[in-house]
């Protein structure tokens, strides 16, 4: 079955991060796939132009078939190395420098999760590292809790976007932090990318509908039985969500609106 | 320290509580989204045996969600079989009158070069316990030698003091595996009649010392074949639950060594069969979806091939269990006979055939 043909005309509605334009608002992770070919096929199907990979997984000595970078070598795909495995700001800064040198990019997904169980990001270390890395010329995209104040603090030190979590990473639970994401989106001067927890295309669509600028998805695609088809489903969902956002959704009513019980007394006879 | 919690549990009471778990408790454990230690008891109990397929399905799904379709590969590098302990199940036991061997720096590098050629980036250094010749200095030297060649270095050696662990962490040590062998304190002495290892409490407190030293990863486990495996695994889970809260920045892994034939040794007192071992592995996964679960070449080819999908996330391949076993002295005394003799390349090909990615490297030191 083909899912890629659309009858609508694609709007020119690029996402701009640090001066760089993206047509796709879907970012992908490269972990958890059964093999590199499957990963490549899913990424291509998703239309994603920004993919993140853990520095700790890349073997720079490996020039053979197992070299993950070979499979990401497409003109439209930009690499976003991440610092997964770092437990402190110092470790993350070290990893960032290593990534910049090895991959020739100053883009960085800053991840500091000292808790190996739930991979909860460390707000204090992340802010500290972000400040330093921005000074060193990195384009920093920090993975953080859906904490509106932290987002403003990160914005103030010069991050290029914020990446609040929707739910614990890898949980597929969807937008559990909805109320806080709404505040973040409302207040942010930098793009908001919902990262972690997005387990279904409907979650991604919901994030874009509410005004998130993009989403990052990994587990839901990589672990799907048919990851290429799932990647396509996410592509469509993200586009739909964004279109709906641009088209302005109607307000949600919690219950039917009754006549005017509180203002009835203002009405004059016969009105 | 864990001994406070440990001492509140009697082996006998725990054992009878596991054996009196009911089908209803198993079903409840399977339905929950977070499981506690009582649920774990139910999952490892005889009452869970009829639910094996259901457990396997759940375990497979949880593992894929967390780890994706990947299996990490590592290899043991035996450095020494000198040992001052008598352990009734181990080929390196002091009373085993065989020639002892400790690798020199040159020999360590020889072995390392061979393992690098096989593709390994994660290496586990193993020794007996001979504190004078194979102590902190020796380990420091070995890690310094190997660090340029491997991305991830773990050790499985005698328990050390906290400051010694801290010193090795400084050298770039990533993980320490320390198995209690059995949590049955009464019978522990029977298996470890002589040597430093006969001190049950010092061994029991080792993960605390590791946590204090802020090591990245601690590996736990018991040797199955000594005492009732269900009760021993309950205590392992109890130990883990304590450590998780205490040392929350540490990663944990669980191994499932079954007693293997070795030179001059006891027969297993209790046997855990393949079906029970599968139940145990699935129970661990359902209990804690983020745990690294590891299986060695002690197990057979067919068991290893099939267990990957069910929850195992890390395995060794092409192992030799004797010092110098790869290149320098292939005929030296081995710790135990391995079962799966396939080369790392063949094991990696098998993993790929199942639609999984063999992961040779999953670590870079960020300092």
C-alpha cells in the first residue's frame, strides 16, 4: 500500500532552528533498529531531515558494513549527535567536543541523565552544560523535563531549541506532560521539540496541533513490526498536526453551553 | 548497608512464601504495570510455570521497547587462575593441584590483540583471588594496558575495598561483576570452606562498596546449582531493590550462571532446567524492564539462540575461561567448560539472522 501521495499542496512552512530550515518537523532517533538497512529505510520514509545518534554507539574505527554513518549519508539528512551516557555537565561537554570533532557538526542534542533506570534528565547539570556549550559555539538542543521555568532559563543562556519530554523516554505513553507543554509552547521564543514518550502517530499529531514545532521519535518507529510503514504514518501525522495547527482548531468545549443562567436577569421582558 | 535488610529475612520463610504463591498472585503480577518484590516472588514460583508463554510474550515486548532489537557482545579475558580460596564448584580452587598461570603485560596485550581482531570492544577481566600477586597494582596495570584497546572494561575478580574500587574507576574501569554465589548464609560456608571468600558478610557488602565508589555498573547474580534457585534469586532481587534506591546513578545487570562441569568438582545439588531458567529470565525482565540481562557461553547454542528474543540483552561469545586461553597458553587450566563453542563472528551472524543488531560498542568514556 502507498501512503506517500497527498492531494493537498504542501505549504511553505519551514521550521527554522539556528538559521537552518527544515521542511520536515519529524526528527528521528537511530537506536533500537534491527539492522542499519531497516533504520535507513525508515528514516528515508519518514522524510526526516534531522536524526540523532548516541556518540557512545559510534565506532569511528569501523569502516566496514557495521558503520552506522554510512547508512545516514543522504544529502537531506543532518546529523544531531547526542551525549547519551553522560552523567554530569563535565562529561557532556567532553562528549560534545568529541562529537564536533568526529562528525564535523556543531549541532548537539544535550542529554544528561544520571539516572540509568528512567533516564530522567538532570536539570541542574543540563543548564550548566548548555551555558558552556553555547559559549563554545555549539547549536544546543537540550533534552529536559517539561519544566517551563527551566525552558526560559535555557533560552536565556542561548540554546537553539528546547526538547521537553512528553513522558519517560521509551515509554510510548504519549503526552503525559500536556499541561506543562502548553505553558512551554505559549512562552517559548525558541522552537519547542517534544522528545520522548511519543508512542503513536496520534500523539505526534496532538503535539503539533497544540503548537509544538516538531517531535522526536525513536522507539515507536524502531520497534514497530514494520518500521518503514510506521515511519510513514508518523510523517503523515506530523504533517496533519501541523496543518491543523495552521488552520486554527476550534476551541474545545467541556460541556454543552446552556442558555445564560447567570445573565438572564439582564434580559428585559420579551427579549 | 544491605546486611540490615538481609538479616530481616529468613531463608526458610522466604522459600516457603515463594512456594505458596498462587495462580491468582501470578495473574495479578502479570497485569500490573509496576511490580514489587512480592510480584517477583510470584513470577519465579512454581505457580507461574503454566504461564510461561504469557510471561515470555510480555518479557519479549518489554525488552524490545527498552532495548530495541539489539544484543550487546562482550568477551571474558582471564588474567590469572591463581587462587587462595577453596570453592567446591570452581576449577581454580586452591586445593586443585594444577599449574597456575598469571598473564604478564606482554601476554595481556597478546590476548587483547586477538580479541580486538574478533571485533570486541567490551572486555571482562577475570581472575581468581590471589591478593599478593593479583591485587590492586596488578589490576591498575592491566586496565592501563587495555584501556587504549577497549571501549569498555569490566572486572570479575575478588571483592575489593571501596578505595580500591575508586582507584580503578579512576583508571577507567566501567563495571564490576560480583556474584554472591548463594545468599544461603548457613550453607555458604560449605561451598567456601577456606580463604578470604569464606567471609560471607564481606562479599555481601561488596555492592555497597561499589556504589560508594560510584562505579557505572554493578553486576549481580547467584551460581545456580548450589541452593534453591528461586530463593537465591529472591535475595538477589531484594539486594537489587535496595541498591537501586541507595545508588540511583548506578546501572545494574543480572547474570544467570548455571553450575558447569569443571576439574575435580561437586555435582550440582539442585538443577534448574531450561524451562525454569527461561521462566527466571522472563521474571526478571517483567520485574525490571531496564535491567541488563546477560548470558554466557556456559549455555548451549540452541538455548542462547532462542533466549535472545525473550529478554537477554548481553552475551559473551567465543570465550576461553583460562588465562592465556586465546593465544599465549591455550592449554592452561580453565575455570569451567563452556558449552557454546562458536566463534564471535558466527554468533554475530546468528544475531543478525534473527533480525537483531549485534552491538560491539556501546560506550565511550567522557572524561
